[in-house]
């Protein structure tokens, strides 16, 4: 009898593992865009503050960060090719995001910029507009000005631009997720928020 139940348990586990393996299919739920994965595991989200889908996707991003393994790095890349604003304004928004990152307030700053555009329906036209937005998160004018042209922020801006250039041919719209430099998530109609989170986390564990 023990052997019988042991066999049933083994069969059930095998069936579960098989189901998990075919849940996400290449060509349907993700694309392979490189021959080799990056040395370090990472999830890179390409987004724009002017994109309403990106704004609505923020709770999903929070869940991805919560569920991913600790050894998987999450990278947020702000693009500058949206048509809702000029490239110079989009680059300024990227720089403001880096100011928040340098001051360990990136989540608060991102939320404030998103809210300014999508909730308050206000425009961003200058550095001064961004300074006022960041002030809502507790960043003073002095802190803003000091960080704005800092070596750290310039370095982060360079990395942001490098990732855009590296994956631009694969990123025609946002939000867009590249995982481990090798896999690109392709969300399908009917997928729930949990499905999207699980797909990204699953991809992050692949070599």
C-alpha cells in the first residue's frame, strides 16, 4: 500500500512539473533574443512616465520585485522615444528619476512623476517643473541641484542610455521586459496580473 501511494505521489509531482514546464511557451509568452544569458540574473523594465500602461503597471512591478529571488537584480530604464513629449523633456525626466535613485527615493520620485502626468493631468516642460515634483517627496531644492549634475547621476544616465541603445531594436513599445539579457516577455490577451508576475519571475530563473 505504501508503494502504491508513493507511486501516486511521484506521478502527481511529475504531472505538476510537466504542467509548469509547458505553462509558458517560447514564441507565445516569451521570445529568445540572444544566444547567451547575462552573467548576472536581472529583470530590465523599459518604461515611460508618459505611458498610461506603464503607470497602471506599477503595482505589477511592485509584485515582481517582491517575488523575484534576492539574487535577481531589477533595473528600471526610462526611454526617450515616446511621442507624448520631446526627447529633451523625456531625458530630463530620466535625470530626475536618477536624482531620486541617488537619494534613495526612487520609488517615491517615480510615483510623484507618474501622478503629476496621469492623475493630476499636468505637463512637464522644464527642470523647474521636475524640481517642484520631487519637492513633494521631501527632496529640497539644494539636494536636487546638488544631485542633478553629480557624477553619480551622470553615471546612471549613461547606463540608462546604454541599455536603451543595446535593446532598442527589440523595444518598440512600453512597458517592455527583457530578462537576463536573453528573454523578452510577450504578454497575451487574457493573462492576469498574477500571470504576468509569474512569467517574469519564471524567466528570471532561466539560463
